[in-house]
C-alpha cells in the first residue's frame, strides 16, 4: 500500500444526466490523503469520498510516467 495526496479536486459524473448539468460528483478532495494499492492486473486503486473504488494509475511501477496520476495526485 502507498499513501497518495490529491493535489486538486477530482470530479465525476453523478450518474443522472439531468443532475450532471447542475453539479458534478466530487470523487477526491484536494489536500486529502488516500490509501492506494495494486490490484491483480497491476493498476493502482483507491476509494473515492463515497467508498467506491477507482483506478488512479496504470501501475505502481509506472507512476513516474502516468500523466493523469501526476495531474491529480502525488505520493505522500
């Protein structure tokens, strides 16, 4: 397991198209810490603010080259 820090808010769809026009669902909060672990396929997973799992990087060994991860998280 590794500890990651969110560096900017990450939003996702609410699941309801009408609500998506008005608000987005906050998945990860800036400056919050999250525990992350690798799954069987090597993806780095963590849980969002509602406890739902999300892939945040293609693999722990590739964190240095994962642009989406570095745009939203740092290793704490």
